């Protein structure tokens, strides 16, 4: 996808085909999705047949699952699939494509933030976190996961580093991360060379006294 030379080392950025689903991580949100063609979100035992519409399902999640922060989920299928959400009162920017909800329970929020009540500011923080969870999951669905490798004269230096969801050098620091690895590598090689040189000089001095 992209190649840049830094201090004579080549940084090659490419798609990471081994990225795992972020829904396997320790997430705050619970993602409940329904779709005929795709298996999405988290595992759950809720059946859409038990509800007359999304509003009724949302009330169920609030009343029966203790969901205190809940956001709608929308899916857009354009060859690759993408997911989006929005806070209530806004719009995700897509027409239709409703596929479910992401929510956080009262117990989860109180445990996560170590507080006794959920105020307006905390609610906004949780909403922002859930928005971020959906964005990262959408990157996964789109295959927008990237890695980089470092080469010197076409020989690989170290391991391929992956797991960068979404591609924006300013945002995820992918290129900056690679450059930092190069700096560390150069420093280690320099220290190793200095250490060998000191050992060589020391051995030479010892031999001159014999």
C-alpha cells in the first residue's frame, strides 16, 4: 500500500490478513445484531421474532438487560460491509440498514469506572467509547487492518508488526511506530558494536602485558 525510506531502511505498509475480530477483546459494549446473510457482533440469545420492531427491542434491552447507554447499529453492504452508529438524536448518515444495537449495562459501567452513579458526563464518555468500538469493528469488517515490515537492502529486519485497525498515519501512528522501531534497532546495533570494540581493545591491552 505504501513504502517510505527512513535512515536507509525501507518501511512497507500492507494489509494485515491475520487481524482478529475486535469483538474478541475485553469490550465494554455488548453488540446485539440480526442479519440474514452475516453473523455480526457478539453472541446472544435474543430472537428478533419476539419483537414487533426495533423500538420494542430497545425497550427490552433497557428494561430486561439493564442497558443504560444504548446506540443503534447500521450496516451498509457495498461489496465489503461497513457498520456505523450514532448517538440518539443524530443520524448515522445512511438510509436504512438497521441491524441492531450496542449497549453497556449499569453494572458494567459502574465497575469499569469505579463510581456509584452514572451522570451526564460519564454517559457521554461511555457513548464515545461505544462509538469507537463500532468504528474499530467496522474496520475489521472492511478488512481495513494493516501491518508494516522493515527492510534493509531487501532483507527483513525483525518481525512484521500488525494489528493496526484503520489506516491513518496521523491517527494510528503506524508509520511513526515503524520509524521508532528503526531508531531502536540502530541504537541497539550501535551499542552492540561499541561493546564489541571495547572488548577487543580490552583484550588487546591484556595481551600486551603478557
